[in-house]
C-alpha cells in the first residue's frame, strides 16, 4: 500500500483524497490544512489524520476543537508520496522539503513545468513518469485537450491545432472571484494552454487563445485541428467513444424534422452528472458534443466541455501508480482507476 499525504485539502485535494481511499493499492496517511475551515469536516468524517501547515497554526486548530497529528514536515516524513494541492505557483516552494525527506511528490497544473521537469497525462505520456520522483499533473484544460487530440494524432496525424478556451471565472465556491458581469480575454497569445499541451504531447503544433466568462460550471473548448489526412467524422466519433474518460453527448435530438434540446450546454451536462449520482455531481470525463463535430477537407472542428474541479482527479491516481511502477501499462492503470471511481 502506497502511503499518500495530501498537502492542501481544498477543491482538488479533497477529491484526490477520496479517490485514493477507493483504490486497493494506496491509502491516505494524512492531510494538511492551513486553517480549520468548513472543508476540514470531510477529512474528519473520513478519519484522515489532520496536520497543520506550520507550528504557528497548531494552537488555532486546537482552539477550534481539532486535534492535529503534527505539521507538514511530519506528514512528509511518513508519506511515500505527497499530492501537493497548495495554491498555484506556491507549491513548488515545497520541493526542497520533499527532496530532503526522500518523499516523492505530485503537483497540479497551476505550477510551471520547468522546475518539476515531468508533466503527466495518463493517456499521452504515462511512461515518462514511471519511477519518477517529482511529477506535475497538467491542468484541467490541458488534460481535456490531451484526451481528444492524442487519439487524433495517433490515427490521422496532426499538422496544426487552433483552440479557444472559454473559461469559467471561478469554481462554484469561489464567491470572491470574477468577472461577475464581464467577459475578459486573455490578451497574451498563445495562452498558457498551448505550451502546456506540448509538455505532454511533444512536437505538437498548437496555438491557443482564452477568454474568461461569468460562469462557475465548466470550461468549453472550441477546437480546429488540421490533420495530415482527411478525417471521417463517424470514424472519429467511434474512436473517441472507445477513448477512456471521453464521453460523447448530443446537444439536440432530431425528430420529424424538429430539433429537441437535449444537452446543448454545460448546465445540462452537469445536471446529467448529478442525475447519474456521481460524487458531488462531478464529471471526471470530458464531454464532446457529437453533433458539433464537423470536417471540411483536412480540418476537423469540434467542441468539448471540461469540469475543472474533477477531470484531473483520476490522473493523480494514475500518476501515483506510474511513479511507483505499480502498473507499467497506462491502460491497465486507467481501467483500474476508472473501475474504482465508477467512471463510465
């Protein structure tokens, strides 16, 4: 059993912790919080040992009736691997602590690739992380792009990709995030998403733009992929249908010449996830609109939706297996993780 510690029990950290408990080859040995907020209730209910981020915070926890098992450094010493879910651009500062303890670590997509050196996606480059000490699971958007672009590249070859990320402004619980009544373009081109894809699909030619919109539900990608050979839409849909963690959805149903709304947008997709009784209504899979896939010559046009809170969760589990070489084959790990998490 691999001993897993979670440094940062927030949106991603708590989901990864729960996913670990469903696996038969790893276990949670503790979680770190900076303060005893409401999210800590989930850790206490699950029986996870709680660690304060620093010694100066211990009294704060105990004043709130939370008994701590130590501080971050103590958890690092007992864990085989730390999943670092601390705020982006801050987590990499913990690298020396992990290295000194001889503890492996996984960071999230908010960190840069360069200081960590290995970026991870279970489908595209699992083998790069086998026996690695430090790994970065790429962002929710990069994860989603990898899941659909990789099989396209394998089947048809890709000459160039252009994609626009229509991004949510914040997660549902982030009441302090914006914009509230505005649309904000990312004025630097490419946005960080394109270079990030290149860390898990080396050599791919991709340019990206992004715009932030006032929603909290999902991201939407508008993608134009110019392939090396002319694509067949039905063949591509069949290929994506068999790709793990990709779900095809229909925006509209056609009957007697009429279009009937089915899953035309992100609100309906997330409602479907709730109706399917996924934990929290999360959607670990990405959704591709079948009726939004079109080919013109060698160019393929399609749309996909990304649930930013959860699509990277199974990737963290697979990254653990790769780093400890529990599974040398990526599909074996993916299928094992999917079965444990109930991913269709």
